[in-house]
C-alpha cells in the first residue's frame, strides 16, 4: 500500500506537477541544441533558441484534423499514451542530480520497455491512419525496433552486470565510484549510443520516417496537438536516453553540473554521427544490427565473463 | 565533314528503293520523301543497317488548303540527320506504325495521335499521353484549326484509386511529394519493401508550349521556350536560337558564340551541383546536400553578376547575346571555376569513398551498355553506362567547334557511375570555361535579325545538362513560327528509371529516380510500366517491352 | 575504406562562421546588372511600341494620349513581367531600364504590381478617363 | 480555448502567445502546379546554408497535415488543379498561401495556354504574392517576412 502511495505520488509529480513540465522543457532545449549543432556542422546559422518551444505551442494551438479512415479515439489517445509512457519511464531516473522519484529493483528493464512503448505507439499511429506512407513507416519502425531492442538492452545490462544490480540509481552510484565504464566496456558503450540513435530514429536510422520516400512515415496524417504530443515525447525520450547512457557509461551523474555536461557531451557525439552519415536502408539497418552489432556485444560479454572468472 | 557526308550517302543508298525525292536542306541533313505505305520497310532497312537511332517524330499540320498532315521521322547518326517524310490526308489521317523496327517509336506515335489525330496502324499503345483525363478525344491541340477558346472537355472517368489494389500495395509518389521538387505522379506497387511494378502519370506540368509558340512572334517564343525548364533554360533558348538563325541565314558573331557556350557550361555546373545535392538529400545525406548547394551559390552568383538573374539568365537574343563580359567578370569566372574544380575533386573523393553513401549507390540501378542502347537513354545517364553520346562531341556547335570537349564515360552503369560522370563533368566544364575565356574573341555581340524569318525548316541539336536536346523549327515566312518541336532528354531516361526500379527495395526508388536527373517540366508524358502479378523479377520484361518504353520525349 | 570524407568539411564548417546572410536584417546590394522592376523614361519615347510587341508576357501597355504631342503613359504589370529585358534591348532610344535595386516586390495584394509611368498630369488624365468609362476601364488588366 | 471561461486579460495573453508561436514557427509546404522549376530551385535554395530559412523557424514539411503555409509555384495546369485543392483542404487552419513567381501570381508567359487554368488566386485565396521570374531567394524571404508581418499585425486572422 505504501509502495502504491509513493508510486502514485511520484506519477502525479511527474505528469501533472512541475517535474514533467521541466523534463519536457529540457527536452525542447536539447532538441534545439541538436538542431543548432547540425546547422552549424552544415555551415548554417540554424534555429533560434526558442524554436522548438514555438513549434510545440503553435502545433498545440492549431486545428487538429482526424482523418476519416482513422479511429478517432485511438488517434487522439496514442500520442497521450506515448507521452505518458515516456514520462513514466523517467520515474526511476536520477535527473539533474536529484534522487529518482520511484526506484525499485529491476527498474532498468521497465524504463527501457517504457521507452519502447513510444515506438509502439508511433507504429500503431501509422497503422491506424490507413495511409500507405503511414503503413510502410510503421512496418519499418517495428522492424527496426525488433532489431535494435535486444542489443540496446544487452548493452545497458553490461554496466548492470558489473554493478550487480538492475536498479538504475544503484548502477549509477556504482558507476560514480568506479572507473568509467566507457573504458572498461567500450563496445557496450558504442552499442548503447548507436542503439539510442536507433531508438530515437535519428539519422542514419531514420528510415521509418524517411521523408523522401514515405513523407513523414507513421506521422504523415498527424498534425496539430497530436503531433505536438508526439514531438514532446520524442524530445523527452531523448533526454531520458541520454541520461541513461551517460549515467551508466560516463561515470554517473551525481550533481546537476555533471548531468548537464555529460548528457550534452553525449548529445554532441550523437549529433556529429547524425550529420556524418547517409541514411541506412531498412534492410541494411537490420543487417547491421543482427550481423555486426550483436557480434560486438557477444564479444563484450565474453570478455566480461572471462575477466570476472 | 567527310564522315557526315559518308553517313548521309549511306542513308540515301539504304532508302533508295523507296525514296521518291532526295533533298539536302543543310549540309548535314538528308530529307527522303517516301510513300506512307513504304514507311515500315524503309525504317526496317535503316534499323537493319544500324544507321543511327530514332531521335524524334515531328508531326506537321499543313493546313486545310493543303489537306495533309506530314510526319518527319528523324534519325541521327553522329552529326548527320536523315529524315523520312511521309504525308497522309488530313480528313482521315492514317499511318503505319514503325514500332516493329523501332519499339521506341511508340511514344512518339502516341503523341502524334493525341496532338494531331493520326491513327497509327499496328502501334501497341493508343492511350492518351499527357492531356488531362477530361480532354475531348476529338480535339487535337496541334491542328491549325482547333478552337482553343473552347474548353474542349468531356465528362471525366472516375480517377484511379490509391491504396490497396488487388493484392498489391501501392505507394503513390507525387505530384506533391518531398522527393520530387517537380510534379509527376508515380505509383509503385510493393510487396513488403520490394517494388514489383511502377507507373507514372505525367502532364502535371504540361502547359501546351508547343501550341503557344505558334501564337506568339519569334522573339516572344524565345522567352517562352526558355521557360520550358528553369534548370536548363539557357540550353533551350540556345537550341531555338541556333535553329532560327540557321533559317534566317544569320551568322552570330564569334564573341557571342563563345558567351553562349560559356553560359551553357555554367548552366551545366549549376545543374550538376544541384543534382548532386538533391541526390544526396534522397539518400538522407543532408550534410552533403547542404555542402553542394552552398558551393553552387558560387555559380549562381556568377550567373547573376553577368546576366542579372540567377535562373532565367535570358542571355540569348535572336542573332547574338545581350550581355558582354567585362574584365572583372572574367576574373570572377576564373576564380569561380578554380573553386568549383577544387570542390568537385573533393566531391569525387567523397562519393567514391564514403562507406555508408557507397552502400546506397554501388550496384544500385545497374544499367548495362546494351540496355542503355535499347532503352535509348541519353546524356550522363547513358555515359554512366559506357555509351559515348554527347552532341558536343558528335556534332559540335557554337564554340565547341573551336574548343573540343573530352567525353566523360564510366562503365559501371550503376548510380555510383552516374555520380562519377556528373562530377567529372564538373571538372571538364571548369576546364572548358578556362579555355573559352582564354580564346574569347573580340567583336560585336549581335547581328541584326529580320522580324520575318524566311520560310524553311531547321534542326538543331545541343547537349543539355541532362542529355541531347533536339529542336525542329519550321517557318512559313511570317512573324510567327509555323511549328516548333522540342524533344527533351528526360523521358527516355525516366523510363529507364522505372524499369530499373522494379525488383529494388522501396528505399532505393528515390535514388534511382533522381539518378537520371528527371525534369518533369521538360517533358510531359505518360509512360506505364507494369509487371505481371506477383512476380518481382526483371524477367517479366522482355527486351521488346523494355525497348517500347525506351524513348525520347517531346513536349 | 575511409571513414567519412565529409568529416573534414563538417569540422571546418564548425570553426568557420556560418555562411548564412542575415537578409531581412542586413540587406546587401544586388549586382549592378540585376534585372529588377522596369523603369521608363518618357523623355525620348516616340511611342513605337516595339517594347510592347515583343514582350513575352504582356507586361507592358503603351497608352497613347496624344501621339503628336508625344504624350504616352506606360502601364507596367510587375506581376506578369518575366524580367527578360527584351524590351530594354528593343528600345532604340534607351527609354527603358531595369532597376538593380527594386526587387523586393512581394505584396499582400496585386494593387502595387500595376505601375504607371509618365508625367503626373498624363497619368491623372488617363486614370480619370478610365474612371469615366468604368465599364470598359483598364483594358486587359485582368487576362 | 474559447470555451474556457477565462478572464479577458488571460484570454488576451493566450492569444498573444498563440500569435507569437505562429509567427515564429511557419512550417511550409511546397506545391509545384506546373512551374518550370525555376521558382522551385530558388525556394530550395532559401533552405540551404547561404539563406537558411530555418533561422526564421521555417521548415519545409512533407505532409500537408503539418504545414501552415502553402507555397505554390507555377501556373496551375488542368491536371494540377485538383491536386492543389486537395492539398489545401488537407492543411489544418490557420493556413496561408504564398504565390511564388510570375506564373503563380498572374500566369506569366503562360497566359492563355490551353492546358493552363491560370494563376493561383483563381483557385485558392492567396495571402502574399511574390513576383519575379523567378524571385531571388532574398525576394522569397522578403515575401515570407511580409506574410509574417501580416500575422503580427493581426490581419488575415482566421478561425483556428
């Protein structure tokens, strides 16, 4: 009963009270940092600092059209579920150096799964709109999900195994006390970063919404406030993903300063990779995951097991 | 010109059994008048002797007084152009098809039947090409007596529906689609991620320019034809000017010739760089897109500085050019060429060595030389498959006669080869710009042109950035042309893209489409390519069927 | 296999200033040959109408008020103009020129696109005449 | 928003924020209704490093559902007319239309061609006209800025 109380309390804090809002705001700022850096890498000026905020407010204030072919309730509900699941996944994370709102053993798995719910919602949104672009995009999103999900989770389990716990704040405390796992498990770090990019559907893994092929993929028919919610959930997922990987591999995030420095450093790395590559075809991307990344991970685990004896 | 005269003599010999009269309107041309019934036999003889390729079929309405419609079958070999001329009564226009010998004639024949109301006996396809669905079936736009003040419409058939069609899934692309900056409607049937069929509906940019030129005077037409295409505007205007100047027997001053050539090469530079950017964008490689367009601004600046406009430079006037080159322009051009050269080397390195980008280009959309020959592709698309087809080399015009061009050829035939060809052409264009500036003659810019052009017919062929551009200009001696026929390089290349896309993953389609650098405002046609149900293999395409669609387009 | 040749370009872009021009804030001069809005100087015009004849877009109308007194008004339609400069070429008396400065022509309605050139009183006279014959005013203003 | 019973002051504030967001985040959709490509490549050029419209918040959207401004180039051909209307209908309001280039504004050199319906405002309500053949990228930005200025001034406010 006590656990339930604290859970609902934490949920309320995240979803309704400033916690969730702050998280979304950080997400918008990170989106801006990402776009600005890409622009600079392309020798452009790039967006102004308030750009993502203006985008979201504008979308919220716009007329929203529900296509005739879509199920009206599902159409409106999916973005909300996506945002809620992403926000819920932040429960177990120590953000900005604060203690996690609701930590429990095994919350690492739950967090990653809740993040995947975003992709599932996106796919369902694509399937639900009866647009051929949406369908193809949804198929691609799912295909990609199945290919990166396992390696990504395994890559995050590396630090967990090292720390001997599946609870995020325990692992992070272990990470703080020990040498950075970026150096002890470099392959795992590599897979975690690439997996994060795939999870966030960033180039070169943006095949599900490759707009030269399938317009905007699953979101083709989405506009107005539904789109705004999806964008917010994606931005929030970006922050959560960065926190996870930075906390686990870059030696923990004890205070707000290290949190900012480490997540932003990771963002810069991801953005650089994003600008550097051409888009992978969906078949190339799945091949990449199963043929190369899986092998890398297995090597990593083998080394870990051998070194532990 | 001995090679050309030898070719023409050979053509005359081949067609002797059917020829009723042989004339040579220009040094490199031969007109053979034959009887309409002999057409298939004569065409078959030319085909059997491998004399050139079918470049275009021009239809002429000779008016109510004459009572006949004339069709000109242009064959080109090197610099030589031989035309078979046939006539048919206007009231009941009927011609035998030559698709048996030249499958590529199909689209020309469809155009003729749609625009002039000629019935082709034995042609495989008679569906309308580029007029809207509600266009009246007995209004022929290019006939002289059509009343275009009427809407000429009939009630429409319901449009085809998108989405699931039978058991296949159809992905529509266009006319409004981010991959296409221009309108054209494609439908790809897919099984999973694999394309198993492709159709295209063009005509979204069909404005009816060939008819409009007959209602405007010679000078106005220059600007109208320039606006066939915003990317290769100068070359359209140049082709037209060359034709009209030939008719008027006006010689353009050498300085003007060089300036025209210079602009043609600048246009090639900007067009190829634009293409490089767009192709990179299709591959999801936005950094390269931005870089290519950033560097392209150098060329745009040069164009704007010299001509006063970034896109429709309108450098040409009939009889010469408008704008002279000042010393500071020459300096700017040399600097610009040096810069582009440096960047082109860098891009060449990039597209050949970037591992992820190469995964999207190597072995994608492979077209063998034999395939290219039968489909009838032109320009860089053909040169990427190892075929030297470049009018600047085969039949030099303007200043290319003084400054020879080195043809750029790659043999792999895939997208990577097309990238290489276009980027190496950037280098070649930079070299040409330097040579042209070194040998820039002094003198006047314009020769006076008469307002009325003496009656006659002229053919001009030029090399647009996308391939050979063929113009046929006919004057009746008045202030307005009687007929202008422009055959643009895009459609034959586009047909190749549709053929190559079958059996490929959907993600490759934008790349393959863009690989041929399609230009829909240049051409407005419908080509339909279907595969048999359920089969995703190229084998469903016989060579005959392939060839039927490998055709040049007209406007 | 080289890892991404474009990396060098990206890093160079990062240290260099962005290439972006701050256009609405900073307005750079266009090249002197730029073909902007057409200008007409009535001083030397003989009313030969060669400019009108060869205009590909019907953008120029020469309205003769009094041929003998050389009173002409030139009505220019910037919205139709193709900025090809053929009229400038055609004019034997160099009455026409294209501004290198007036190229920001965007407007929320089409009113500013119809420009009258000529002396004040001629334009006034013409507009009055048009108003008087409101039924057939502004010949061919709307195609 | 209007159903909420907010005090006048608050409603004004909400309106101001809405307008601010609209002005700072104009997402555009490009439709070619039969143009010669000239305007299209110049529009594309405004997105590239030299002009970079992203600094004004402009993003070229792929789907009409996500666009605020329809940028239309070229004279409207008979075939393109239906499509143009359909794309416009798919856009959520408030929506605006920019007619780009002489052909879109007036028909340009293609006036009277048999397959051309005519200028864009014969089909759709146009908010800003940008003449030029084609307009320079700066002139396109100028048109965009003039549209945004209209929004700022509160003109053309449409229910949304």
